C-alpha cells in the first residue's frame, strides 16, 4: 500500500520535527515546500527571488510556482512507495491539485491520510523566534525549548545552525493570519472526505511521536 501522508497545522506546531523523523522511520522522502522554496532563494534563481517577495510578507507563494515544484517532485521515482508531504497543500486550490496528482495512483493501492497537528497556539510565537535549524541535516532546534549541546552548532553535523529569515515576530504573525484564512479550511475539507486524523500535538517530542506512530500504523 502506497502511503500518501500530508500534514496540517499552524506554523511551528512541530510538523517539521516529526515529519523529519517519520520520513527516516518509513524510508519515504520528506518533501517540505518551505525548504524547497528556501533552496531556490539560496541559489538566487528567478523562481527563488519571486517566492522570496511573498515569504518575506508571510503570504503564500502563488499556486502556479508551488504547484510546478510539487508536481515535479512527486513524480520522481523515490515517491513510488510513499511520501511525507510537509507544507503542502496550504489552500483548497492546492488540495484540489494534489488530488489530480494522486489520481495517477490506484485508490485501492493508496493509503491517504491528512494528519492535523492540533495544538494550543499560545506558545507558538515564542517557539518561532527561538527556532534554529541545521542547514545540512535539517534537524530543528530551539534556543529555549530544545537547545543544541554546543550553542549554535548542530549536535549531529557539527555545522553552524541557521535562523530562518521569516522567523521573526512580525512575519510570524502574518503567517498565522495566512494559515487561519487559507489553510485551516482544509481541516473540514479532509474531514468530510473521511481522511482526517487529529493528532494532539501538545506535550514532548516523544509524546507526539508516539501518537503520530499510532495514526500512521493504523
Ligand atoms: P514553512 O517552511 O512551511 O513555514 O514555509 C515558509 C513559507 O514558504 C510560507 O510562509 C510560504 O510563504 C511559503 N510556502 C511554503 N509552502 C507553501 C505552499 N504550499 N504554498 C504557498 N506558499 C508556501
């Protein structure tokens, strides 16, 4: 059974940390549209520069660009057995495009799940402004809640940790507005289709991981 796993939840709900682990555990690629877009920005491609103007305002990058990136990525060979899709879809139009992409897989042979990280939003801005990640392995740290052993250095790769340009309070607030307006309606969209799995995303990384495994292995 091909596992098609997508994830919903507000910014900094813990999706990145858990989906990184999950992709390793299942052996499926971790496809994260935010990181794919940041890679284009780092290479200063025309697509990257265009995307940056939206990311810097906490808005969604226009659907044609993200749709093209995701369509190409999901058609690669390593997605044949399954994928862990983090950060896509983020609007109803994107969800509809994903249905078209997935239509190529026989429904009987696919296990599609939309996993919603349900979390108390109070602490999330504080999580965002303290967040760091490793540019090499993608591991996510937090200066306050999950510090690296040596300040600013990845525990695994020994390279300097980076802070995302959009992880400041002003842009974070705009990202929450965008999430509430454009992405939150997907919860009902998938619920009506009978494929929504609600995950209590409060608590420690290990607690959330165990709950996630229960859902994925259902
Ligand atoms: P993330 O790393 O998931 O927090 O995404 C960072 C930023 O990239 C978002 O605030 C958006 O501007 C952009 N982005 C990521 N995924 C998408 C998407 N599926 N559609 C549109 N914009 C996206």
